[in-house]
C-alpha cells in the first residue's frame, strides 16, 4: 500500500481550490435560478390600461392628482352636464398665471356654462379665486399624459370626449379655444 505525502501546504491549496470550484458552481446555480426560474411578479398600475396621451376625439383620461386638501385622488375629466375646461400649469410660468386668471374671469365659467379644472405643478402661486380648485399634478403624471408645454388647455365635451387641445397661451389663442362656450 502506497501512502501519498503531499504536505500541509499542498493540502491547504487543494482545499481552497476545491472550495472555490464548489462555491462558483453554487453561485452560478443561484444566479440561473434567480434569473430564469423566478416568476416575474409585477403589481398592476390602476391607470396602465387608461388613455396615456390626451388626443382630440378620444375619451378624456383619468389622472392622478393631489386635491387642494393634500389628498391623492383619481380624477376623471368628464362632467356630463356641461363642457369641461382643463388647464395644465407650471408654477414658474408667467403665461400660466395670466391664463389661469383669464379662465377664471371668462364669462362661460362665471355664468356656469362650463366647468373649470386647474392642475399645476406648484399650485401655491395661483390664488383660489372664485372658488376654483387648483389641484397639484406630478411631473410623472404630466409625462404619462404627454403634456410638454405650459400652459396646455384641454376642452372636454359633455360626453367625455376631448374636443380640443391648445398647447400655448396668448389672449387671442385662448379666445379662439373658448369660442362657442
């Protein structure tokens, strides 16, 4: 019978090499199992199936916003009995401020022929004039709706369809946008 004398140094070296090989195999197995065998669980976004971009002729979207009391809500842009004017505003935009004042003072709004909803990134700049509620909207929600210009106006008819979209402000353009109310 033959006995091998490899010495203590070689024994430690072979042990370390063996350990590294086993650890690499286990690590590769864990990686493969996590990557390919784990079920992919994703929680559904309640707005994922809703209209993502506001388009003329399409149903008005539902969006997430924070009401003036600070609570998050889903807001449907349809009011049934009269047309709805929606303005998306930025807090540091002078045309937005001018447009908000012009909308609040518009005869169609004052006389109740149309409803007005104002959404702003920073509602603190806008006064709550004439009981108009100013909702806070997040940049992510504006991106989801593809709102890129401030101010942007959306006109929704009584059936909840988007009738017109205006992506800039001058008094003349706003008057043209509001014509017929």
